[in-house]
C-alpha cells in the first residue's frame, strides 16, 4: 500500500510503503466416498460427496483490505487508495457424485 501526495509524477513529497507479503489458503477440498449400500439406493455403483472451499483466509501484516487488491488512482495524480475495492470473496461448493 502506498500513501503519498504527488506534486509531480517523478517525485513523492511524503509517504510510506507497507509490506505486502502474505500467505493465503486459496483452495481446499475434501471427498468422502460412500459405501455401495448408499449408492445402491440410487441404483448406482458408487457415490461420493465433495466439499470445496475457496479463499478461506490469509496471514499478513498488511493493513489494507487485501494485498492483491488493485489501487484506484485518478488521472490527476491523486494518492492511490483502496476506497471501494473488494477482497476476493470466499465461497463453498458441495458436490454429490453418482457413478453408474
């Protein structure tokens, strides 16, 4: 994250840089293979249940919204900011597979 006031594009009057290193748990998946007894209830040979999750969390000292978020800067050389930017959403998928 850069916080600075720019008078001229080639020099910065004041500001600081913030470390943007991070570790992110981007995707995790777990599958449970059900027995043939449960699969036979649906007239199938096999059945499995899979739970997948994305963007579960991150470890960082970054004080902004997200280290991967793009900055918004205007054409008038304003200071870059994270105003109205959104971090990647977390979501979950539950899948039921039948093998015939």
